């Protein structure tokens, strides 16, 4: 078995689905990190609701439910 695709096959998703899934999470987390770094250095700069802790946890929970559902379907 190809070690490059072993993980995606075990997860039951294609390489493209996995790539988009992982990059989407990374992009979202990067935006949250930038918002928190700016807020840490400049406390007067607020954190937009879509990047705060609760919204980030909701996003990650939703994405985890999606990927777990994909694995069950295949």
C-alpha cells in the first residue's frame, strides 16, 4: 500500500478531500492565531466573533463531525 495515501484510505476520504479538509482547518486556525496575536499585543483591538474561542471550537467540532461522517459513509 502506498504510504502517501495510506492515511486518506484509512480515513475513507480521497486525497483531494483530505487536502481541502486539512488546508481549510489550517487557514481558519491561522486567522484565529493572527487575531489573538494582534489582541495580545494591542488589547484595544478586539477579536471578531468568527475568530474567538467559542466560534473556533464550534468550527472544529463541526469539521470533526463532517470528517467522522465521511468515514462512516464510505
